[in-house]
C-alpha cells in the first residue's frame, strides 16, 4: 500500500496534508475490510476470544478461516474498489493520475492493476513561464564517451562542472532557450534501462518511471518498448547498429612492394613464358628460309653470304624489348616470326596494363585482411564471437527481432558461455582489441572510437535506423517545449556543430588522406635497388668483356690492370679512345707482326653483335680475298651465316700458307680448291 501512496502523492504534486488524508482513507478501508470478513466468519461459526502467548506455539483456531474470508471480501471503499487475490494482495483496482493546474486538479490518466497505465496524450499547451521558468530539473544520465564524461580534474569541482560532453553542452543550449536550471546525477545501477519480469524497469528508464528524475539526457535510444512506459522528445541524433572489429592489416608496403600486383606464381609463369618465346623464336627463325637474307643487297652481281638476325643472343633480347614497351631494331621478316612476335606483344600488352592498373593501389593503400565483410558473414560463422551491451537497446533489438539472421545471432549470443554481453562500451572495445570478438553498437559510438583508435574498423553498413531522444516521465508537461527547443537547435545547426566538436579531432587519418598521401621510399625503394644492382652487373660484365678481349689479343707490354687504367683515364680526361686503341694496336704489332692477310682481314671487315659483316672504310676487298674469309666463318660453325646456293662452290676454297720462298704478294693469289673445308685467315664469328 505504501508504494501506491507514494505514487499518488508524487502524481498529484500536493503537500503532506494530502498524503495524510490518503493514509487515513486507506486505514479506513482496511478496517472496513476486516470487519466485513469477521462478520462473514461469525455467520458460519461462533467466534470467540482466546488468550494466546507469543512464546507458545498455539495459534488462534479461527485465524486460517479469517484469512480465507479476507480474500473473499469485495466492497467499494474510500480508495476505490477493494478486492484481494489468492496471495492476499489487493487486485482489480485503479489509481487516477491528476494534474495540478490553474483550474485545480484535473485527471490526465489512470493506472489499473490489470490493464496498466493509460494516459491522455492531448495535453493543453503551456508556455515556458508556466512550466520551466526558473525550475530546477533533475537529470539522470550515464557516463558514456563522448556524451557525458568526467573532467580530468573532476575531484576539484562540484555539481555540473564535473561533467563535460555532447549531452552536457546540449543541456546548456536547451537551458538557455527554455530558461531552466538542471542538476546532473548519474544513474545508480549504471545501465540505460531494460524491463524486468514483473513490469519493472532498471536504469534511467526505471528512475523516470519512479519519478526520481525529471529528464534522462544521454545516448538513450528511442524504442517502442520504452515508449510505452516513458515519453521521448524528438530525436536529436539519428544512427543505426553497426559492427566494430579490429583491423587486420596485411603486409605493409616494403622496398619490393612493386612486385605485389602479381603473385609469385604469376611472376614465375611470366619468366617461363619469356624463355619459351625466346626458344621458339630462335627455332622458327632457323627453320624458315625467309629469315636468311643478304646483308648487302646493293652489291649486285657479287656473291655474298646469307645471314640470320636471330642469333641466340638476339632471340633472347627481342622479347625483352617488346616486354618493356621499347621495341628493338630487329624486325621479323618471315610470317612465322611475325606470328610469334605478335602473340608476344599481345601478351605483354595485357600483362603491362594489368600491372599498371593495380600498382597504384598496392603502393598507396595498406590492404586489410578482414575475415568478415557483412552481418551475414558474421552470423554464418562461429569462430568470431560477437555481443552487445547488456541492458541496452541493441540487445533489445536482437531479442525482439523477427528477421531470421538476427534471430540466429540472438540465439548465439544468448546461449554463448562465457557471456558475450558486456557492461560498458569501454569493456566491449577492450574485448575487441584483445580477443577474436566483434562488438555490436550504435554507429555514432563506432565512429567516435574509430577516430581515436586506428586498430578499429567498421564492418558492413547499418543494421537498422533509429534515434537518440531525451527521456521524461510519461505524460510530462515538458515534452512539447523540449520538442520545439530541439527543432530550433537543429535549424540553427547547433547540434551538428556540437557533434563535430566532440567527434572530430581523432588521430586516425580519413580515407581521402590515404589517397592524397605521396609515395615514399618505403613504397618504391625496391626499384632503386634493382636499378643499382643492374648498373653494377653491367659494369661487371663490361670489365669481363674488356678482360676477355685482352686475353684474345696477342701479348702486350702492359698488364690488364694497366690497360684498364689507361682506358679509364681516357674516359675521365675526355680523350679520343681511338688514340688509345691505336697505341694499344701499335704495341701489339711490336710484339708480333701481323701477316698481310690478317691486316687485310681486320681492315676490310668488322663483325657486329647481330652477326652482320660490315665492309671496311677502304675500297671493297677483291673477291679472291673475301671468299676464303667467308668460307672460314662457315667452317668455324657460325650458325647465323651461310653461303648462298650460287656460291656454294667456294666452300672448298683454301688459302695455301706462304712458304719460305714465297712473297706476300704471291701468297695472296695462292688459292686452290679443296674437297673438304680447312683453316683460313683468322676471322671472328659474331655473337
């Protein structure tokens, strides 16, 4: 009965005298009910007084019967209809909720023990002066970043100055508009509010129902279940349920990250394709007769050799030029070699285009390896645990949802042991960072904590759409005024300014910052390493070629190091290297005089890297001297040189070595036919 008395006294907002009158009325009805029960008992049996002792175990023999008759009492008393249930509790009664206005008390609602609370929604509009002017409101709230937070020096402060946050600033804005005062008080049990089995509520919702507070200002979600027991203002912020998970960053860009657009397997197959194309090109160029041609077509009427530009070295160099999009001076002549070249160029076109398209993303963005991408992925697996805040609106959303996916998620969360529900958002975030756990929370909270912890990310989109509102007792006279004030703050863009104030300022960069960030050495430093290594290899090969050339020449007066030093001095001092070559050639001639054939061979012909024979700067060498040299090249196995069919008879030419009494001029004309090939004047085979 005492609870009913408190509710009525608070609802009608009258003084202590009214509460005393109500207590007297309840006492009168109680005595009246006992008298009615005793009268009914006396009709059925004779009731007499019996002396009893508290120390004795003996009881009044009519006590049980009297209790039964009390449960059967039904009458109308001063406090309304009187009736009791089987447990002896009063039932089937109603309480009228009155409002004290200028015209006196007026009924604005009714609470029935069976039907619950019913309020008249249409209340007369009241101006600020009548309701909120110079009124001090009790604000219940909960500590939640960034809505309500304790200041760093809150121990040194008192009252409202101890708190800061979005909701605190919004309260100050509303107080300036509606001209009221407020006193902030933290909720006792530290929860937002969840319904119990007997119709009671916990948290801020429970304090509003019991009228321990006038307003609940926090991140309190507007739900249908809460709307039945308390009133909400218009939403001051819209949001939805989102999934928070920790970031799984892939390998950070390194020195050789330019290789990342293709997998190692693709690079391996590209190398094998290059080797295969080079070998096929070399084979096809040897088989087709159209790749053998005369290098000197202008010398008509003279016999010459047929050469093939696809030597082994050129066959491996030609695909490299096509792959690097630089081309080559080697042009295919036959249809078969053109087919091989065209297929290789088409292959390199696709490969280079794909590599270029993916290179920017791999160099500028750190890829995230996230095992889940949506709420369906989260619901279809059990390796990653997930949960919500206990007693919050997100928990109620999954509990009451009829969507199959959300029902399956609720069954998982409800049956999971140990519990996946947390007591606060900070506990949920710590669990996300330290274990394989996904936390379901409002998107605004998700955004706030992601701005301040770069190891957190949001998975997928929003699961629903809802809003935060200011909670107040059911039928509150302040509702309309707060609705108008919130609309005014939204129109003046004050709420958006407050949100930016408390949400922005995180240390984590935004996505557009990633796109605008320039590349550093940690991204493309590997290509510089490749360049330096290539230059070192080229220098090393040049040294080997220089040494090999000196080894092939007759003995000189200078060592290899001295020759190389002289060459380097000529390069640094910008001297003509021909002078050095002449000097080197003179020293060689002094070491061993060259024969006439050797001098003519060196002056008349030079071998290029592609196997072509170029004429000297002087007059064309007589045919009688050139043919033995060409025959010697054929005999030495130069695969890219052959004699045309008209000149095959010269393959047996052999130069007779000069005898002791033979002059050089006579040896020049000493040519004879041989049935088999033999040696001739020194000639080199091009590579």
